[in-house]
C-alpha cells in the first residue's frame, strides 16, 4: 500500500505538462490500452483546462479529433433544438393524464425507454413528434424504435437520429417526419434496423 501511496504522491507532484506527457507515453505503449487509446487522449485534449503544457503532451491528431467531435456534437444538439419540444407538464396535457403530479407520466415513459427526454437546466424536454395528440398516446412506432435504439441510455444520440435528415429519405426528411405520418411505420423500422446493422 505504501508503494501506491508513494507513487500517487509522486504523480501529484508532477507539473501538468510532465504528468500528461507520462500519461500519453504510457497509454501509447501499453497494448491493453489500444482499444481506448485514441478516445482517452482525445478526452484529455478536450478538457476545459487544456493548457499549452498539456497540449504539448497530447498528440496533435488527438486534439484535432477532439475539436472535430465537439463541432459535430454541437451541430447535432443545435439540430435537435430546431424542433418543437414539450416539458413534462405539457406531455401530461397531450396524454390527457389525470395524474396529480404533472411530471409523472413523462418521467415514467422516459424511465421505461418509451420516449426520448433529456435534462436541460434542471428540467426535462421531450421532442413533441413522439406524441399523438389525437389519440393522447405515444406513437407506437416511436416507443418501439426508442426501445430498439436504447433511448433510455442514449437520449441525445437517439434524438439526433430521429430529428436529423436521413440519407434514406428525400432531401431534408428525418425519421421523425415519417413517424408522424400514418402508413410509414415499416419504413421507419427499416431505417432503424439499417442503423443497427452498421
């Protein structure tokens, strides 16, 4: 135990640049790290405290990859928010819920993975295409695909898939555009299965 304590103390005493140089060298040299090497170095490169000394320790391709990933994620999130969203109480209204806790219906559906919802500033938002106001229900194909794509554990990724234009559809159309039109459920399923096959 004292060896670990001494090593930890030595590592903590290193200046940031030296620590990250050591980390990058060790990650690069260990075969057991090969599957996570690029992701780990990219994560270090994307840290909010990236200084010149840390940047010098991280390979330039990791910094470039981190910047590219951040741009893609920012664009994807912006695309998501270009679409209408509901708050939890609005979901209860659309579903004509009689529950006294207006957040409960949306929360239950999100926890089950039936709907996509993500927390922003302490409140959950739900893309509105998921709900059919005429039937006061979650669209069945939406719930099915949300389970298939694991919306419960990847709400941002699944939202991005639903709301982004698909190469399988005419210019600018997204799977969400199809989901709200009756008679296209099989086409939505096929696009989702194709995603999982990649």
